C-alpha cells in the first residue's frame, strides 16, 4: 500500500544531509502528504521546515527525537506536534546541545590517543550549524579513508562500548516523555525492535507514552506486524518513518521508504488535531 506520511525525518539541524527546506521539497516531489521533522535533540530546523511547507503545500509536523538511556540501554523517544518554542523544552535541548559538544571533544581526544588523525575543526566542518555528534566524526574518518562507510565506523569504533565510544548525557525516557507532554505534544517509542524488550512498554505508558513506531527500516515484516498488534492491544497510536538522513552511509534510504498508509495517517492526524491547532 502507498506510503503517504513519513514521520521520522532528519535534517542538517542535526545529522541529516539536507536542509529542512530541501527535505520538504524532496517530500513534495516524492508525492508524500506529510512528514515529521524529528531531528536529534534539537528543534532548530522546524521553523524553516514549516515555512517551506506552506510554499510546497505539504503538512509538516513539528517533532524531535530525544536520546535517552534506561538501564544501560539506549532508548529513543519521538515527540510529535510539539510547541517548538516551549521554554522548558528549549532549556533541556540547550543542555543536550552543550553536552554533545563536550562529548564530541572527548571522543576526538580518545580517537587521537588511538592513533587516528582527527581534530574538532574537521568535525565542526562536517556538522555545520548543528551540534557535532558521532555521525559527523564518522564522516571525517571515512573521508580520511580509515573506514569504508559510516556504518563501519559505528560497528567497529563508535558504537556503544566500542573503543571510541564516550558516554552521553543521561536523559531518562520518563524525562523525555514528560517534557514532550509539557510542550503540548505526545511521544512515541522509536524503533523498539532495536531494544528488543517489550517489557519496558508498560512502564513507558505509565510515564505517558502515546505511540509506538511500528514501521521502521530496522524492523522486518514480522517485527512490524508484532509492534502493530502491540500498539492495538495497548491502544497506542501507530507511527512510522524512514529515519531519513539523506544518502549517507548506514542511513542511505529514501524519504517514504517506511511510513504510514492513508488509514494510519488519518488516525495520527486526527489525534494531532485533537490536542493542537489543525494540521
């Protein structure tokens, strides 16, 4: 069935390849009805995307993807229909922004000690206006021919507890879900199949989780079916998206590769309209 909405999209505001305006134009060319801008730990790309959406006549849902940690597991929480100017949200994101700079500097120092010729100036060049992160460091290492791809860097060097890994600022899923709610939005557990522990869902629902990302490139058909049934059982909204970053290493997938069909999108949009202004 035709995908009409891609609700997991990244831009240059975090670690994507394209500007928010370019992403919106691309979505329009591909025939999508809607996208959600869900950059990592930032809302800096939303204003530009919303402006472009008016010109392109496509719906853009303001969102964010917050990186959290729970019992030594990385959990990503998607926020949808947020007020991207909300003061408490911006305060948290500013803390996360600064922590990304500090973390990147520590990773560069660690990599230098491991014998890699890399410096923060090169990483900042890759990041542009965004806070530097592991993908930007990985791209520098690929450019210097240390590795063949970004995914190779992550699997051998920068992945969790790998030689170049540095611990992140520890935001909890509870804090992420609550700050999203305070900003007028609702949350969805991103790519739960990567965590592989459905027992966490009851606790997240208790915190206020309202959705489950059923459709994602890292979910096979069996997992997508499983999480859809779980969402229905728990009365959660189904969300889904390509996790689009642009044609960039491990994230080399097109907009609309995964997402929602018309029926699921109609329910998603109806819920958004019930809590905020009309989309």
